[in-house]
């Protein structure tokens, strides 16, 4: 038997215990619910890649969680890494069709952002906000910091894999970049990952079920309003760094019905942005 202090022991860091898989299954995988299976692995490259590779053989509602990701991916092929058991790194398999037209599937990462923010706000007692399109923000020492992100990827013709990564207990020395944050650094009332994960999955189930019942209409199910209410980007001067190396600077006015961010530039033009990096500008920043 491996001694508890050994580096490869699952209990080697007593401040970061492993997830309780059996208890999570009892609380999440219930008859008639969205979640149909829940698996926790000690480590993997990417839960999104793993779940996408198995999607054809799995029903909707499969949940795959990794205690550690060694090749986690964010938007624009950025890497996402953190110490083992310091966060929540998981992916879920969804099949929105035929109820929801594929043209509305682009709302899924925004839906996941609303669900994660509301679930974490309740369970961790931390004010959460959203940076368009899919960053989760907390406040650390008066500054906005990214504590989580969402990546949606198609898996075949009828499925989407949603990946969510959340920094939970990382300390300042463990942050991948200075602009990152964690729930712990934002003074969360709890960094117990089991109730945090349950809260996010339950919120995700509620929002997804309502959205699908509304045929994916973001206005009819309240998703568009909820995202706008929690979005720290709206009303700000921002720079949208677009694919291809161009950029647009202006005020973030609204989200349109397709989930695009509408910018108003100084010349009075409105520019809907469907993809790109958004930089929140300070009043002193110049164009």
C-alpha cells in the first residue's frame, strides 16, 4: 500500500482531496435527469478530446471529469493547465437536435457560461461575471481575473462536447499567468469541489432543458437576458481582436439573437462580432 505522503498518492495533498465519485453519481445521475453517466479519471490530456472520441457510443448526458488535465485546451488552441485536484476540469456530451436547429447551437457555450456563473455564485459565495464569449471572471484585490473558461466542439453531426475548466483552489504562485484568478483567491466561502461541481451541473441541466424546450430560442427561455445581465463586457469600451489579425474598437452595446457581440465604433457603425478575443479597455487606454 502506498504511504499517504508519497508523491503519487491520491491523498498526497490533504488540502485537495479527490472527488467523491460515488456520491457525485448518486446526486447527479438520477432517473429522468439529463446526466446519464459520470466518470472521474485521475489524469488525462483533454476531457473534451476523450469524450469526443467516444461520443458515438455514448448517450446524451455523459459527464467526464479529470482530476488533472495535462493537455487541456481553451479557445484558439490555448493550453489550460493547473495542479492536480486544484480545479474542476470536465466535459459533457449534449445532443440538442432535432429539437434545436443547428443555427442556434452557437448559444451552447454562452449557456454554459450562465450556468457555471450562477451555480458557482450560489455554491462558492463569490460574485461571478462573464466576459464574452465564454470566460468566467472573479474579482481578486479589486481586479477582474479569469477563473474559468468554456470550449464547445462538435462531435459528429448530432453532438456537441462542452468543456468547462474552473480554477478553484489555486494560490497566487500556481496561477498560469498573472491575469488569472481562482475561487480561493476571490475569497470563496468554500473550495470543496464536490458541491461546486454538483451546483454547476444542476444549473447546466436547468438552462439546457429550458433552452431545448424553447427550440433553442435564447429570448424565449430567458438565456439572452440572463447572459446580458451577467456580462461584464456590455457597456464597456473593448477591442475585438478578430481572426486574420484585424481588430475593431468600440463600445459593446448588446448581444444579438445569434449570440454575437455588437460593437458601436466612433464613426457610428455597428459591428457584430461572432468570434475573436475581447480586451476590456480602461478609460485611459487609447485606440
